């Protein structure tokens, strides 16, 4: 009986350690197009080696099942438009692609797939400020193979970029690239962009528009009078 208990303990310990090991064995790429009002769209691609799937279709927080993958990134704030899965035999890897839209980037954590993200898009002193915080994931970072896997985040910003701590900047696009082993601490990605040009709005806009219409009407009336003379 004791031998059976020891055997089960060893087995469960092995399974637990295997789950921890596989938790960080995923490459992740996220491409976001952000609008001035905080809404936007996103393309997500994550993949891993087929040899990592001996214990099911889940690796850490990543699901390689179409229905579960869609569920993870769906919320009142986010809508998954498309999910694609593919096994690539040439390099023995399993891939998931998702396309989604969101109403407010600040509310991304409402979806399970963004639970470890703390985004912020707000009006700042120098412009519109984006802060995208990745909460530390020590179980993934301490993995033996963590340095072999990467996470990449890119944002197409709504206006000219004033400042950023991105590893790469090209036009209105900023990109951050990390190894999974870097996730042992919080990572904050920041960018400041120019504010959108002001537009007539509210009562001032109404009065201005009404005044322009009146001026046009007055000018047209005077023209008609002059023609009659």
C-alpha cells in the first residue's frame, strides 16, 4: 500500500513539474491597431512544438483548441472575428491565429486571455499615453527552455509618435520583443502620441455652424439684390 502511495506521489509530482515546464514553451506575437478613442483591432498568433502536447491541448495559459481559444479572448469588450489553427509538418509546430476587435483597450483584461495584462490609454500632459503592462510570469520565465521562446507586441498608433521605450519604431508602428525568460518581472511598454486635432463640438460648434449658414444665406441674398439692380 505504501509503495503504491509513493508511486502515485512520484507520478503526480512528475506530472506537475511537466506542466510547469511546458507552461513557458509558447511563442506569442500580438499586433494591435489602436484608434484615438481607445478602440481597435488585434491579430494574435501563438505557436509551439508538437512534442509539447503529450498532455492535451493546453500549454499554461494558452489553449490550442479552437473553441477554447475563442472563448479565452471573448468578452463584452472584445469580439473574436476569426480563429485559425494549423499543424505545420515541415517544422513540427502547432499554430493558432486569432483576429479580434475591442471597444476599449483599457478593458482588455475582462477577457481571460488578457488577464495578466494591465493596459492604459489616457490623455496625458504631452499627448495621448499608452502603457501596456505585462504582469510577471515566473513559472514561464524560470523554465529551462524559456530563452528559446519569444513574445512580441506591436502597435500601430493613431497619430505621430512623440516618445516610446519600444525596441523598434517605424512610422506610426512601435514594436517590443522579449524572450519568455524576461517575464520574471513586470514589463511596461510605453508610447506617447500627438493628440488628435480639435474639432468643433458642443454648443460652440453648433453656433459656429449656424453662423456659417447665416453668412452664406446673407451673401446669397445680397448677390440676388445686386443682380436685380
